[in-house]
C-alpha cells in the first residue's frame, strides 16, 4: 500500500469531472421551496446502491434496486422531494419508470440507465403533471457547478443542505468524491440509508464499488437514529464515472485504501450531519456500548438507549439521567448484569457497578449541556462493542410531526 | 357455573372488609404532595404478585418477588413515591427490608409479611430519615375509609388517582375487589405492570390467585404503552384476605368466573386510566392488529405501530397519517405484505391492499380528532390478533421529561 496523505473534507458539493447537476422548485411543495434535483454523468458510470430493509418499500426503491442488480451502469439520477411515492401501488411503479424514462430522454441515453428517488409524504400519488415539466427544466439547467442547487432540491424538513467533498489520489491522479444527502425524520436506517448520492470520477470495479459502499454505509448511515422510525425510501446511490482515467480500483490496488478512506470519510460526515440536523434536534449524542457478550448484544443495548424516549427527552434538559440509561439497558434484549454496568459521560465516570460513582451531578450536567457529547457504557460481560449516534427529542420534534 | 350478573365498577377506592389504608405527605417530594401510602389487612391475606421483567430491577421488586414466591401470605404493603429505590445496590435492599420491618413492627406482625413498593427517580438512595417516621404516622392513621388517601400517596407524574371498586357474589356472599394503581411515564409493562394494588375480601386458593392475577395482567397492564420504556419497578400485588368467609375459590368453583370477571374488569379499567393519564397524553388510541401469521407477529406489529414516535406525534395533530402506520408495520419483525394491508379508523376504511381507499381525509380526520379511537389493521396473512393501547406523544410529554 502506498503512503496515504490525510484527507480533508470540505462542506461543499463540488462535482467531480464528468458530472453535472442542478435543483429547482418545480411546484410540488406549497411553500415554493426547491423540490427537485437531477444528477447527470457524461460518461456511463459504474453503479452501486443500498436500500431500506423496510418491508414497505417506495416504488423508487424497488425500481432502483432492480437497476443496481441488473443494469449496473448509470447516466443519472432524478429526485423529487415532497412526495415519497410509497404506498402508491402499481401507479407508483409506473410513475417511477416514467420519471426515469423522461429524464433519460432529455439526455438521449437508455431509460434503464437513469435512477429515480422520491422523499416526502407517504401514500400520495406523484404529481406527474408537475414532475415531468420539472425534469425538462432540470435537464436544461444542469451544469458542472450545480451541486449546491441539487443538494437543496432534495431536502424535506432538513434545515440545511448536507454535502461533503474530498479528493484522493490514485496512480498519482487526483480524484474527487462528492456526497450529497438528506435526513431529518423517520431516521433509523437498517442496512440502508436515507437519500444519499455519492459521485466520483474514480474508476472502480463494479463488485468492489458495491462492497465498499455497503461497508461505508454500515459504519455511517446505519449507525444513526433520530426517532427510531425506519423509512420506506432509504436509498444510497454511488456513481463512479471513471473520468480520472487511472487503472481500475479494486481490493489489492495500491490506492484501494485511499478510495475506502474517502468514501468512509464522506459518508460518516453526511451521517453525522443528518443527526445534528435531525427534526428538532439540538444535540448530537454518541452512545457507545462496549464489553457486550456479543455483537448483537452491543447493538441491541446501544439502540435501546439511543432510542429510549425518556433518555432522549432527558438530553433536552441537560440532566445526566443515568437511571433512565440503566432502565433502557435492562429492557433491551442484551444480556445485562446491573451490578457490572459502568457509564461515562465523555471522560467522567458517572456509574460503576451499577451505582452512582465518581463525578458530581454538576460536573456531569455540564457535559450533558454540550451540543455534542459521548455516553460510553461498559457492560463488563464480554468484548463486543457498538456505537449509535442519536439526538435529543425536543418539543420542536413533536411540533414538526403533529 | 351459576348465572353471573353484570358487574358494575365505580371509580372509588372503597376498601373490602378487613382492609385499612391511608396516605400522606411525608416530605420526600419537594412540592409537598402526598408521597407515602400503607395498606393493612387485619386477617393474614393470601398473596399473589407479578413484576417487571426488566433485568435492572428495583430493590423492592427483588424483595417482593421473593416474598410472593416463598411466603405467600401478607399483612400489608408500604409504598413511597418520589424515589424508586432502583440502582441503589445493597443499601437499597437493606432499606427495602427495613421499610417492611418497620411497618410490620407497628402492627406487631411478622416482618416478612409486609411488602414494600417504591416509585420515582432511579439511582437515589432512599431518604430513610423521612420514610421511617412516615411509616409510623401511616400506621397510626390507617382506617377502613383511607383508600382514597392511599390512592393519592402512590402517584408521581400522574394527574389523578386511579382506582376502581366492584362487587361480586360467591356462595351468595357479596365480596368486594378494590384496585389502586399509578402510571404516567416509563410505561410499557412486559409480563408485569406499574404499581397496582388489588385488595379483596374473597377467599382464593394461593395458586389460583396467582394464576388469575397473571391472566388478568396479560390482558390489561401488559397491553398498554405510553412511551415504550419498561420500568425497573413495575409491580402488581393482589391480597385476598378471605374476610367474606365463603368456600375457597379456585377453578371449578361455581363462582370462579365471577372472581375472574371482577379481577379482569378492575385491572383493565386501571390500565386504560394509565394510558388516558399517560404523561402529556390527550388521547387513548387502541391499536388492533388482526390477520397476522402468528401471535408473535400480531404483537410485534401492534407494538411497532403503538410505539412509533412518528405515529404517536401524528395523533397530536389529529391527522390520519396512515402512511406512518404502513411504515411502522414494514419495519416491525412481523411478516407484512404491503399489498394486503387494510386499515380502519374506527369503522371507516382508510387503506385497502396497501393503498388509500374508502373514506375521505376529512372524515378520517374527524375520527383522529376524538379523545379515544381505534385503529384496526388487518395484515391478511393469517388468523392471529393482538391489541395494544397507546396514547399520543405531545410537547407536554417532552416538557415533563426534559
């Protein structure tokens, strides 16, 4: 492996070579906010994707999953926000296909090489009378500078766009990776993610591309929760169009690690931004469980704490309510012995052997008042660990969703 | 079986013969609200109990469970609210034993025939300097008329006392059953309940008493959720002191059904009161899943919907957001085919074959605006059913718990 320089990540949607994009307000949202986006790759791009494991799936998820599995090549993605195209039956599938076909037609590329994503209200038929003209406008407006507009066009209750760009080197060639995502609510992805679009000019072998995406998602989008509700529309798509022209990346290539680091860096940062900008969220709280008997136990214990409504509301008031954490551990499916549990807030010990210990309430409360802090729970039952990133559940969350 | 007259249930804590009780403000709560209660039975009462299955258990749960299993006879129960005596280690167990012993001493009865319950903040050592004098005052103040005071002494964030009394006939003798409970938050009992005290002057065989309690709890306290958080302190105790003097009740007795109906009627009504008075709750929503492939699937699907934060917040705004119900069904562990799902709001069809159908949004919204309504979900996958009673998640819930 060649020496790898430390990557830097900028909060920008600077598109890699060969990509164009844009976003606009087509009229799906009553408030006039941007509600459509389009990504286009001049060269055919190798395609990878991961999707929600919810049994109730949006039409777009069904269509894209088929194209990832069977086509493997993409020229673009068309996205609408405001309507999820979920629970829309056969008409929903017809609409998703028509969206992709109409976008493909504008660029004179094969219809099955366009992907389509929707996000918004479930159970509402798509306003195709708005979407089809929107696609035509998008196709005329795409440009290599349009990443930022695209990042805005995919948002729903997000308060800000989420995008990161990094560069990495393959065979001495500088490559770029841009990630653009949306989050906000109905966030507890499972082997999938919310909408995330990852674009690179690197050349990556198709199987390796899919494998690297799956691994990066497992450590980023699949580790976050806003409200424990897994969506019907979670989708992450990765397009590698090879414009950089280097030798094909796959495991064993001297610069494979640089690609993995870039991809993991961008997806992790996007995931953290989703939690920070979770509906009504004021705090990003890292819940780490270690010393679990099994990996499944570590995961179950961390999710139980990270999703407990009483734990999440206690974070609002900055009260270090470790009793609620003990309670949530106790009812998780993980094997827990309350007399062994140890809890830290950042580096301050709060609980030892299941009892109050160490730092004063005042010192713990100062940590719990921060915008970001970590709760580390050692079960002392084994050697497995898991981390979940969560946020507080505020009155604003209720107002947004009522 | 003899003919059984329809039972009536009054919202009162009228104690059965042989029982005395009272409640008072001992000083555990800073706001001066009642925080202790005591129940006493003149004759030794046959004892039954069920407890939280949380692995993190209050000291009182450990002590009472041992006494239910090994002693089987009780003379009384002493209760404090404000402090849970959970996560308090060996000192907690010593304190629980000392509470029971001090109460027993006041009545000159064996120490192991007193039960003890605590509810309130986890992880705080009991203020025994307040509790022991409190017990002495309680013992002096108990009376056959003290049920109402006792019902108030056990409350925490509950806004009102929860108690029901009914009468039933055994061998022509009128017997009485009184149930007194508290709920509010950290409510999703599992094979157990929040604090509930059931007192009767009926004579019931010990094994049958335990069996009837377990069955009644399974259909009442175990079917409710406020926030999905299962407590460390859930306890239901049932004392049958036999003052009515009839022949011993057990399955096969001609009036066994009357006993079961009385017990199920009181526990179910107490459970519904817990949901109606859930922290911040404005609505009681019955979530019934039928047509599930297995009983476990029915249960999982109903709990997934009843605990979904997005479903619970949608109830606040009276919006019939069936898309969120579909989403929560889809990520439950139950086998779901979205094309088969049918959803009713009360008797109005909202979804058929997974798609919007039947009633208009306006008509559905009128139902969702009611204080109480039922969502019936037919998965059309099999023949099993389960019902869970839930409430909305309001801004007030967040304020109470932050």
